[in-house]
């Protein structure tokens, strides 16, 4: 469980590391902030679009073998990024790394849930998903701190070494886990056609992720321009967000098992409110700290809820459903970052938060309308 959680930490931090160092990367490589945001976009494109095919094609591969292979790609990609002389090469490398990231998201939670008795499956998912909070609390702020000390290239080099250590842990600790519930590609894409509940979950995921990551990708430029935050304070603010994420994950681990839909609605509402309040009072001294904590709590809770909602919608084909979830999730990260970059370059960074608030509010409205009729109980309750 610890090795899988560490893998999630390594993958997520690598995916979102550009968020914390976007400004220095753009300055160093001579590109705009919006163009630098493509480091997140291309990663999300490959992570989303490739995963259903790769998961289906590897459906007979033992997950104990597949996960180390993904970590090899992650470690090598971070190394190439650190040494890359040009921005196009960085984008090509991030595109390749995204494929490995997407497959991990599809199989990682399922692997963890198989390591424990079935009645504890949802709690196992919560433990592994805490890697998201750890990445937010320690990973991205540490990356920002290291960039201030050594430069962004050294930061990626360090993350390459970290990925290699996680690879070693996985190779030593993970037992044999033959593929389970994986289905051919044509059946994967048929799932949302025949499963109305799963289709609605995908809609809410797309809307929420578009809004969240469209805004979050450009949180550093927003804080620098709107709140006058320094590099040092950015690190602290990102840590505040991460602490909130850990709190949200912990809270949802207890509430989502009995009140899944209510927890999901509360999380959506909290994120919409935090974005709107950042726009209104984000220039006040203490406001960004409080509101980033609320943002983090909301996202941490939502993140666990959407995994439980996917499991509840397709328990017999969970790995295949998670590959579709990953497609929707990561493609939305890419599109959100792309549109966020366009808004940032042409309308200013404040417009990115308006974009985020509008899309997450749309996700909330879909849920409130009862379109998904999400169950009130998750895997543990069953």
C-alpha cells in the first residue's frame, strides 16, 4: 500500500510540478506563461487519450510487472526534462510520460483495493488517494522551494531520482497481481453507452476537472499579480492548499461511505465558493491562505468521492471504468490548462479563476439536478 501511495505521489507531483514553477520555466525558455502551461496540457492529453487502449492491450499483464515499467518511463522522462535544451523537446517528453501516468491512474487504485479484504476496499482507496494530498502538501511546495534554491532543471533531476527510488520499492514490495476485470477496447468504450450512472459520473468529472485545473494551473501567476505574493510565500500558500487537501481526503474517507452524494455536493460547493472569494477578496493579507485551504479541502474530498462514484457505478468492470475515468480526467486537465492559458494570455489571470468557477458550478448543478442519481453508499457500505 505504501509503495502504491508513493507511486501516486511521484506521478502526481511530476504531472503538476510545472504549476509551482511555471513563471521561472517560462522566463528561462523564453515562452509566455500560457505557452509554458502546455507542459501540463500535453501530459494530460496523452494520459487521457491513450489509457483505455493501453489498459485493454495490457489486460493479460501482471500488474506487478506493469507498474515498474511505468515508473521507468517516469524516471527517464524527468531526467530528459532536466537536461532538455529546448521547450519542444520538453513537450515531447511530457507527452510520452503522460501515457505512463494515465495507465497508473487506471490500475493503481484497483491494485491497492485488491491488497486488502473486500470490505476495506474503499478505505484502501482513501489511503492511496492520500498520495494526492501528500503531493500537494510536500511535493509541489518542495519543488517550488528547490527551484528557488537550485533552478527548475535541478528540481526535475531530483524528481527523476525520487521516481527511481519508488521504482525500487515497487519491485521489492508489490506481490503478483494478475489483471482482473480488464476488457477489450471495444467493450471499454461501450460502458458509458450502456451504463447511464457511469456516463453521468463522467460528465461531472469532466466539468469539475476542467474548472479546477484550468484555475489551479495558473494559481501562481494569479497570486503574484493579485496578492503580490513572493516566491517564498507561494511555497507556503501551496502548502496551505495541500494541508487542506489532506484534511478533505481524511474527512471524505469517513463521510463518503455513508453520504457519498452529499459529500460530493459539499465539495463542489466549497470549491466554487473559494474561487469566487479569491476573486473578491484575494488581495487581502490573510484571505489567500484561508481560501486555498478551503480549495484544498474541497478538492481532496471531491477526489475521493469521484473514485467511489466510479466504483459504485461499475463495480464489475472497475479497472475498465477507471480507464475511462482517467481519459475524462486527464483530457480535461489538458483542455482546462489549454483554455486557462488562452484566458491568461488574452484576458489576464483573473479570468482563469472565473473560468474555473463557472465550470465547477456547472458540475455542481448537474449533481443537484439529480441526473446521476448517485448512490448514497459506497463500496464499504455494500
